[in-house]
C-alpha cells in the first residue's frame, strides 16, 4: 500500500536501498510488479540506478564481487505539497 511505497521512496532518496527483488510466490493472488517498479525508479532516479538496483548489484554479489553503493543521505520525509498533506490529514480521521 501507500505507506510501504512511501517508505521505499524515502529509503531510495537516502541511498539506503542497494537491491530490488521480490518475494512473490503466488502470482495469482499477488502478481509481481517488478517492471512497474523498474520503470518508476528509472523515471525518478535514472536508468543507470535502476539497472544497478535490479540487475548489476545482485550479479556482483552472487559473483563475490564488491558492490559499490552511493554514500547515504539524511532521511527526509516525502514532500507531497498542500494537496497531499490535506488528503493525508483528512483520510486518517
């Protein structure tokens, strides 16, 4: 849901995610949406970062190679603007 997506965005903004994968094991009830996630990361952080998170870092780890990651940034809440703040405030009541 939205809280999980928000947490992922915050962690990605802070360079605290180094791999993306799925624990999907029932594709009928919960289909994997890795392509949508790859596209969103490519659009937001660039195709090079998406390639590293989805493919390159895992391949390096499995080969026993060093995985180079960016330095972490301070964790910041998402900025959603006035409409997002109002929507969140009124939906929790």
